[in-house]
């Protein structure tokens, strides 16, 4: 009888964009593969790929204790009914609640995918930070499975989890991001000038959207002909989302493209990719930029600095600093040789570290090790 793997992810669209190739490879290798997510339009696509799907009650940002306990219980019941040999937990709530439920249900093996720990571990609060204390306790409970691996995307997250006693050194495996298809995201010649700088992200304040818009304003006031464009939409379910009022105040310095599906095509029409985020696990947009051979400007924060070869494939700027962001973009815009050489280094980095085939193989090796 084939071994069962169950992926637990909050958002079905996120599963498709970040974990589908791993699930399909596991299915190809003879595993029975199922996916548990919140309801959503993308569920139909998951089923169309021949994967079993379960709906779980989960809110992405809700903090109602009864609703959260309901999610843990629903996952426990699903584990007892489906009886997976291994559960692969992706994003914060599935890791915490799915991890606790897996220990209660005595699932044989667990893979925890830490795609960023968020600001709760870096923010400074006077007195006791109760939310942080509770979250640390949840991580210690969730990650304590005896037969498990914790996949981290950057060294900062790994160190935090070790420092708070949530995992053992032997559990940690570093895989830089969820991979990219280097044949789809391939290097194209730069388009003709003027220079275009693109940011592709959900329109969240903690992605650095406001700094990008401010930098575009500085660029316009300096008389630069650099074109600034933003691909993405607000995320009403996220408290950090920009509002329609914010967007109406931006003026004409930045071109807001909305939802763009063809990111490879978008980067082919760009010269520089920027992401002034406040913190990441390892941003997919910068992995894709590297594969497309585009120079990057990003912030000197965990996750973002891990997505580039610093000074070789991209430039780092201080977080929340629109002036420095503009200056770095202007430097690359004005230096063709530097920009093109950084693009070439990005492509080399993508082939070595981010190639989806290598990322998938590493995940399958973890499954085999835990299930042996």
C-alpha cells in the first residue's frame, strides 16, 4: 500500500504557487498525496491535478481562541480519519496548529516549512510581550515531534527557533525558498530604455509598498526618466494591506498594474526588480528576478538579503528608507555594465540554489529519510 502524504496550507492559491511541484513529484514517485486548505477558487485546480482535497476551517489572521481551537480539532480529526504517514505543514498557522494536532494524533512523520517568522520575534515592546510569549510556547509544542524536520529559508529564522528552544539543531534543514522553473523564468535581453524598475508583491505596507511609491516620487522630482511600476493588488484579509485611499493618493509617479500572472514576461520588460520589504522568509519575487537575470534592489533584512548574492547580484538598502532605495535604483539605472553583470550573477545563483528541480529533490529526500 502506498504511503500517504498530507499537505496542510492555509490558502489554496499559495499551495499552487509554492508547493505544487513537490506534491506532483511525490505523486509520481508513488505516494498518495492529499492537500488540506481553507476553501477558495484555487481548490478546483488542486483537484484537477489529481490530488485529494480536504477543506479545513481556518482564518488567516483571526485570533478568536475558540475558532483557533476548532481548527486544531478539525486537523486532529482529519489526521485520525485520513491517517497520513507524513504531514507537510506550510505557513504559520498550519505549522502551529497542524503541528500540535500531529503530535496528538500520533502522525508518524512531520515536515514543518517555516516561510518566515514575522515581526512578532523582532518587534520591541516595553514590559512583557504576551503575544510573543504565547507564540513561542506554541512553536515549542508544535515543533516537538520526535520524527520531524524543520525547513527554514534563512539563517535568522533558524537561529530564532533554536534560541527559543522550539527545535533541535538536528531538525533544521535550510532550503532557500520554494524554487523556480529556470526554463520558464529565463534570461531575456533587456528592453530598450528608459529604465523600468518593477516591484511585484501583494500591496502590503510591510512589503515596502509605501517606500517604493515615495522613491518613485523622489525620482520624479529629481527629473529622472526611470519608470516605476508596481504589480499586485491589495489583500483585504491582511491588516497591513494598503487601502484604496492610499492608492488614490499615489499620483502618477508610479504605474500600478494590478494582478499580473505572467511575471516572467513582466520581468522581461523590466531592467531592475525592487522589493523594499521589512522582513521575509525568502521572497519568491526575488528568486524569479534572479532566474530572469535581472539586477535586484532589496532591503538589508532577514529573507531579502538571503535572496541575493550581496553586491554581486543585487544591492541592499536600509529598511523603510525611500531615499536610499531611489539612490540604489538610480545607480543601477545609470551603470549599464554593473546592472547587466548583476543580472548574470543572479542567473548563476538561480541555477545553483533556486532551480525547482533541486528544491523538489531535496524535499523528496527528506520524505524518504523520515519514512525509512
